[in-house]
C-alpha cells in the first residue's frame, strides 16, 4: 500500500514532467509578455490577464487548476 511519501514522490514526478513540457513549449513559442497562448490548453490568454500578470504562462482557468494541484502536495 502506498503511503504519503510514495504519493508525494509520484506527484513530484508528474509535476517535473509537466514543468519540462512547459519549458519545452515555452522555448518554441516565446515567453514573457509576448506569450499569448496558454502552455496547458493552447487557448489564447486574454490581454487583460497578460497586462495584469506580465510573463504569465497560463490562462486563468489553467492557472487556477495548476495552483490547486500544486497546493495539494
């Protein structure tokens, strides 16, 4: 039976793989304030969000989900 440490290691591996994929996509699509596409869902990031959060990588929905998952560790 998996304990908390095993689960934490599994989640760490998942987040690491996601981070690597994000960085790979970011390198091919551009980063910073020029980014207009969410790294997770490939939808357009609204201009208001790009202005409010310079350098954001995710749309509001994906950023919310990411923070919830990240906080669940």
